[in-house]
């Protein structure tokens, strides 16, 4: 299923006459990530060099994979965005707040959480408890708990996180595809406040997912685990993907992306170990070591970093350090996005895709729905 975030934004004043026309097209208010002066981004410190094989890519050659690390950086005050365990705990807390669990049931679930039982099964059992035996998810309490957990995300986004989302959106508008393992729609919310409509897709809408994989829906974000705004598409158990995985046409088109494009993993951690990701890409794709994908990680422990780098090379993934601190990622990724997008324009003569054309492809009207500032 697909969903769209529509908001109204304020117009962004032009910095100078040369940029007036382009800036006028991008509404700006409190939602625009602030321009960070070099001093605020620690430009005086040695910068990580951009890897030539990555910075010379064109935006349309990239698929950005957005993981938990990005969402937790954007809204660090939301526990459900930090980890899988944090999400389940937040759902459990919401169920208790709404008095949906008996005292004994609540204690049992909490015990499983503390003992680090198989969290996939804990989540599955909790959802079953919150979802009566009905085919209509709207009549279940699971939807209410989801909306409680992800309530008012736009007010919880921090400036540094918006700075990172701005770079993601910049690459996306220049032709990069985006998929995420996250249930939230932070990127879509941010983009809407910049005057760009992004469509949220999940694997239940096979027709649109197929079009996304065929690059006919560039301004769409594919949520491979689902997005909270469509509880029907949320899948927390591997068995839930069986119907999608049986659609060989959709599967093959998605796998072609992994074979023909470069994936850039942002804040993904153990994404390559994820059951869904392995089913969609790693298990079905041959000669993975011949591919060229990239994973941006924090270089914390030198030994662990080198071990990860060696292991990922077998999967065709180059592990790159963006810095020693999580706070280094926005600056590094901004430089990367600028390098790629500027190269697209100056060398290849390839600019951002037509906004109107993209909106028509995604089934949108060209008329903007803007929120009052």
C-alpha cells in the first residue's frame, strides 16, 4: 500500500539573485535543515576523504538503504526508533497504557524482553494479542498502539538529523532510489516540508513496488518491513513475507537493482543479516563479490572495523568509515551528496528530474498541498 505525507510550508527566501529562481521552488520554514557553517561541522579537523569509486557515481546509479541509525539520529528522543527491541518495548508500553493486556500477560511479555528471548516471536505474539481474529486491521488495537508509538514524529526531529535527511533528499531528487528497513516515515515528513511529495510503499502493493524497481517511481520510498501508517503492511515475522517472495516478477526486478546498481547503506548496522534483506538480495544474487556496494559506518574499534570490512567484501560491499563519532555522518554525507550531484550537473549535464514528471509518475497532481506556516 502507498501513502503520501502532505503538508504546507513557508517559502524560502533566496540567498542571492543567482539562486533566486531555484530557491523559490523549494519552500522553507523551520523544517529546512539549517546551513551549518564550517566551524559548526568541525571543518578545521581532518576530514575523511571520499572514496573515488563512490564519489564518482551518478545519483541514478545509487540505491540508498536507510537503517535504524538514521532514524535514531533524526529523532533520538523516540526509543522505538533506536532498535528492534526498543520498538517492541514501546508497543508493549502502549498496550499497557491502553489497558489491553492482563497483568499476567504483561509480566510474561516483560520477562521475555528482559531475558532477550527471540524478539521476533515476542513481537509476533504481542501483535496476535492485539489483533483479534479478523481480516480488518482497522478493528484491531495494533493500529492504535502503532500510532501511539510513532505519534507526532515531526515535532521530535532534531536539526542535525534534518541536515542528514536533506542530503538524502538531494540525492533522491537527482535520481537515486531509496529503500528502508524502518517503520517510520521521517524522510517523507521532512520532504513534505520542503515541498517535495514522497510516496511510502510497502511490499503489499506489488504493482507499485514493481514500478519502483523499474525506476518509474523515483519519488517513492520502499519500506521493506512496512510503514506504520499502513498497519496491514507491517510484517514482524519472516513467514509474513512468503506471499511477496512468491511473486517472482517483483522479486526479480528488485534483485536486478542489486546486480546493476550500487547500494549505499546508511545507519544499517546488521541490515545484511536481516531475513528480508537476505531473501530479497543476498540469497538469490550470484557472484556477489563482483558487485560494488558501500556501507558507511563509524570507526569505533579498529579491530572490529577491519573484521567487518573483510567480511563485507565477500558480499560485494565496501565498508567505509565516515568518522569516529555518530555526529560525523551528516557532514560526511553532505560532502558526498554535493560531490555526486554537482558532478551529475557539470559533467553529465544531468540535473534533477522534473518535479512535475515525477509527480505524474507517482500519480500525484501537480498542484502543491502546502501547510500554513
